[in-house]
C-alpha cells in the first residue's frame, strides 16, 4: 500500500437534495491551502461521500449477489462463482484500493477539519460524519478481507504516502477500531434528519444502524438490539416506502425508508449515478446493456404465493422439476424461422401468467419473467418488449431480439429471468440518459433491513414472537399473509423456523442489492449452497459453482498490495 492514489471529488449539495458536482480530481488537498473555512470543510467532506461510488467499493456492489443463491452472472465477478479467483484478480484489488481511498479521504477530512477554525459545534458534526464514513469503509473491507492494516488521521498522505507499511491488525482489533469510530459518531451531535439540500448525509440513525450491523456480525445480539431499536425511534422519521416497486425507481428517491443512502443522478449534464442499467439491464434497456447479473431460477422459485404457501412447479405441471421436456413444452413458443414473429404460444402460458399474479408481489417488482412485458428502448425511443423463448417448426431454437420487439440475453445460449429492480423502464421520463449513471439512490441500509436484522437478533436471544413481529412488518408492506396467522404453512415458532423465514425474507426483499453474499458467508452457508450446477429456466446448465469451505469465506489480500507492503499476510488457502 505504498501508493494509494486518493482522488477527492469536491461535491456541493444542490437545493434539490442531490449532489451538484465539480468532478475535478486532486492528488491531495494540502492542509496549508484548504480546510480553512466552513465551506471548504464541507466541500472536502462531500468529497469523502463521493468516494463510496468507487467502482469496486459500492459502485458495482449489486454484482456480488452472483456469489449467492439469488443471482448468477458472467464476465465481471464470474471468478467468484467458478472458484477461479486469485490474489491477482482485478476486482479484488479494486475493492481494496477503493476502500482505502475512502478511508484516507476520511482521514484527510478529520485531520483538516480538526485543525480548522470553524465553529466547534459544526466541526464536531463534520468529524462525526467523517468517522462514520471511515467506519463504513473499514467495515466493508473487513467483511471481505478480515483483519486490516489500520490507518487513522495521524497518517498524513502529504508526507507518509511512501510509508504505508503497517501489518494487518487482528479481526478483533479491526472491529474495535470500527466500533470506536461509530461510538464517537453517536456523540458528535449529528442531526436526526437533514434538510432536503443535505439529503444523503449521515444522520444519528445512520450511525446506530451501522453500529447494530457491526454488533450483529460480531454476534453481540443484545447490543445490536439496542442499536437497531434506537433507529426506530419516531424522531428519525423512518418508515417503509408504501410501494416496494417504486422504491427502486427515481420516484423512490428521498424515501424515509433510506437509513443511509448513496445519492445518484443520471440526467444530461449531471452524470453522477451508478451502473445498475449497464450490468443488470439487457440489450433491451436504454443504452443497450449487458445483463452481467441475472436472477437465479432458485430465487424465482423461492417466492411464495400471497397466502404464504410455498410454490411448487409440479403442482402446476407434473414432472416439471425432473423432466426438461416438460419445461420445453411449457416455455417454448413457435416463431417464424427468422424470429420476427411469434406464431403460437403454449396453452400453459395462461396458467403461468395467472400464477405470477398469485405470487409475492416482490417477485414481479424484482424480476422480469417469461410471458410478461418490459418497457425497453430501441432506435432511440421507448418500445414495449415481449419476453419469450422460441423455436422453429423443426424444433431448432430461435434467437429473438429487440429489433423485433423481443427481449434477449446478452450471454449467448442463456435462458434466464432478468432484473426489473433498479433497471430503467424506457428512459424513466428523460432521467435515464446514460447506462453508466442510473438515477436511483442506492441504500446501503434501509429500514426493511433494520427490521430483519432486528428480527434475527431477537430470534438469537430466544424471543421468537418479537422476531416474527418485525418480519411481519416487512411482509405487510406488500400484503403478504402474516406469519403465525392461522394456516400451518405460516407457522414460525421455533428458532429454526424463524431463521428459515428470515433467510427467505431477505432474499425476497434484497435481491440485486448486493448483500446476499455477505449474509450467506456470515451464516456460514455458502459452502453448503454454492457447490452445484446452476440451471436456466428451460433446464439448460449455465455453469458449475464452486465454493471452497476452507478458503472462500474471505477474499485474498491482493498480490499488488503484498508486493508494496511486505508486512501484509495472506488469508488462509490463497
């Protein structure tokens, strides 16, 4: 780590509550020329917030879902699925570098603001924000790499950039450092809420939510309960967004469900979003995108009926789960040989469409399913796209495409579901103008997550009734049948039954948000679930997952960093 190139992006908060940016990079902000006025201190602090959009920090965090049971993908992050990642794999190095860029940005802000002559109350708040951001970056890296070299504000990049050679601290010491930053931030006078012009800055509830998450990861369940219950106090104003699907569109920006969120903009002249469309959208999406990540068939099959009954394909079509001929009969439409027109749809299609209507509403809000439509984009205009799998009269498979109004997978031969969550419909009334800058805020922590983490803590401490209460708050938002409300299929009384509900509910609620991989690793379930073949909708094998129990629960320390800092040790098995 002898060379960490820190780019501080100086950011201002516009009156509409979004970041209005001067995106000029600086190798350093000298304490002798900056950090003098309140405005300068705020600008520098906003630059630290901006670093969290880093490509391999949170910029493409949603892609990590492919290393879990809810998604599958190719190209970027594919090495995680196949078990072929090495200490030289690019995104691993990017995660480390982007994380330490954020950390050093926070250190620079803490040191600069501390030496400024601004009002002491304002100074205290600014430093509290910077410590929250530093804790967030360290915790993110800690989740993937384990114990870390700890650099605080005493590290001065202006003088020490060639001497960043500390060894890794233990996991316990790293966690203690993170907790101390968060405990300091709780006493920093952060507001319960910011006004619209400052939306996106850390609040007191942001700090308590992250503190609770760190405590949960450390299995300190009672302490986590105390932290999460603090987030729920009325003065913070958090509530579930009434429309789940809307939450992941521009209409959901500014929702009180967000406990801590990254603010995104995508309009022409304000390209400051994240690449959801690019990697989760399809060739049918505005900008012609790549669907590097797609929902797994396992996720689609996991969604319950609205009354809470588990879904079973064999109830609809006997033999479906064991016979690919049944899948072909159910899904394959007859088209013209050139794929310009669908001639015949299987009679089973209506049964499938009726079934979709009976399932958990989060399924259709999160996934694009066969026999449904998606408002895409073609020839610089919105166009309704139909989703079919097709064959010719002789049985040969036909590739459909957007030029004829059909959806297609960018990965040749893959027949999968697609993401609807975070993916623009049309151009979202002119706001989605660039596939690399999707204009939807990205919540690192939202209230539904606090509810389910709190449920997990109550379950672990033996209070199953309280755990179910919080699970039901999440289910009620989408009018799902409540647990323990009568039928046997809704029973959740024991610790194991309640955990199974939390396990599923987090899949329904957070798919394509980039946190499932972390949960599976934390629960030590990855090696039991991720060593298998992955299949598409029509039964074709997509790839074979591999997860090494003795190695893959932590990522490798990048080789480049070990070469720069010989005191770094490698994680086991790498």
